C-alpha cells in the first residue's frame, strides 16, 4: 500500500477506535461523502509522493493536511503530532532547577531584584539587592545575562557555589542547593497610598494564596486599612481556569463568576464564588490591555459585570474559547479541539470581543488616530461572536497622555490612582449600572 494511503488508513482506524468501533469501514448514508473525500486525499498523496519534483516527507504532508482542515474551524484547534504531544506534556510537568531569584544585569554583574522566600537562595541568606559576581569561581562580569544565568541553572538537588556581594560591598561565597521552583505568581507594592498588585500569570496554583498574603502585607504597610486596590492584568495571557475563578471569588460575595458553555446546552458549567468577600467595600480598578487574555479576561469581566470593579485600559484580546486535548489511540499524538466558550456573569461571550474597559485609556501618546491592536478577531477563522452590539473602540472616547506627561511614567496606572482618589470612581460605577 502506498505510504499516503497507509497513514490515512491508520488515522481513520485510530478515530474509529476512539468512537468505540472495531474497524474503520466507510459507512453508508449521509456520512459517506466525507469518507469519499478521504479517499481523494489518499489518492492525491499517493500521486504527490510518486511524482513530485523532489522527494517528499509524506507524514509531514499528512500532518499539514490535518492542521489545514482543523484551522478552518478556528485558530486554536489542531492536530498535535506524537513527538510534540510528548514534549508538551513533559513541559507542563517540568519545573526548572534553580535558586528562586529574579535578576537583571547592572554594572556587569547579576543583580537580584527578587528572592522568593520559599526558594533555596533565600534560605541560604541571599536577599533582594545582592549581587552575584561569580558562579563556581568563574567571574560573570560583562557576560551576557543569558550566559551568566545559564551557569546558575542545573539539575534539582545539585549544589552550586555563587559569590555574593551585598549592597555594602561585603563579599561571601554561598553554596545553594538547586530546587524545582516556580516564579512568583504576582508582585505587589504600595502605589501613592493605594494597594497595587500585578498578576504575573494564572499558571500558578499558588496564585490565590499569594494574593491573600500580598493583601495582608499591603494592609499592614498601609496602616491596617486598604483605601483602594489596583489589579494589573496588562499583558497577562491567562492560565488556569481554577485560579481565575478563585481570584475573582476573593472580591465577590458569592454568585456567579462565569459560565462555560458547549455546543449542547446540557454541557453548560457554572462557576460561583464562595460566600464572604475579601476587602468588602474597597474600591477596585482593574488595568487591562489588548494582551490581556483568557483567565485575565475572566477576572476583569466578572468583577466588571458584578459591579465590583472599574476596568481601565484598552479592549482585551478576546480569547473566550476552551480547548480540550484528546490523546489519540496508539500514541498517534492528540487532537486539540475547541469545545466550549467562556461567558461573563451577565451572559456575554468573551470570544472575539474581549472585555471593553469602562474607561478607555491609552498607554501611548496621541498621534491623531487609535492604533489598532492584534486580537483574537484578527486571527484567521476566529470564531464569530453572534452578539452584534457595537464593540469597537472609538478614538474620541480614548484618554491619551497629555503632552507634558513624563515619558518614563505609567499613564494608565496614574489614571487608575486618580480614579480611586476621586468621585470619578462612583460615577463610572453608576455608568455600569445604567448599561445593565
């Protein structure tokens, strides 16, 4: 049997096994034409591998054909070849062996900008503000940052000697045992008398706990009371659904956070917040950007829909679909297929539209037009949102930085601070209610 037909027959057999059939005999009736097209595909592949001007890798052609068909559904459905699927599963489980620090290069040395408290570096006495001058006795001065950090990474459980210089100039050699560590889930600080939290990623199962702890720390730094909270989701690409629900639930007193709906109404799942609310009555502003997607949109949309926060920035990405990954029998890879969509508590689909801010604010200077951003609806064959309500940002509605605003400062953040410290917050909340 020619290779092209052999692979297609194998794939058809695998799909038959997945549906509980014992063989892949082409059915009679309305489904027959689709199997006829598979035969056409097999014939074409046979001709290509026999007559194309150069030798072809038929398996790559088959994979390309499968992905070409699936891409007609939407941009996120795809066939994952066996090798890629194996690597993806391994990557999802893997955590790097490191020291639990965040760094940058300063004056030719590695400066520690953050030391994770549960990380091995912190346990060894290394703190934020320290410098690493050498690794295993080899100076890192003037090395490229990637090269310098490469020597620090290694297998979990292995020791590494680092030469550490404190801000006061004292130098010491510290032995640190590498561990599997995750980067911090969020950053926080007091910003102009307000609590400010940046969520780095929702792909961290400690995120909710870290948020609770951050708020406790900020509450202490602010004298026991948080007058206002800014949650920064700009550029956040999303992550775990469970974390987006639990983070949203911190600021909601029960009620729906989102629903996930499939093709059949019976497939609808609803996620609710638990009773009891963190920071009840404290005003909240959520900062978003066109790079805010998926779980970040769930958080922004739930707090906006429930009248719990004002959303500021630019319209979000619009990744409102859920992909299920089904391993194919015989270790033939996997099928990643869009099976559900996200909906905010008011029943609005996030897909293709994203979350529209209550106040449109640009991070960039005004050049006479609104810069278009790449979003979900920019992707080929993106799922169409059937809601025909106008959802386009309008130039006249956007607040731009004034000409005299310092270029090294964050205008969107400054706007969030100003809103929380003025009657504008209440006005924007009232406007939300008027739209309901």
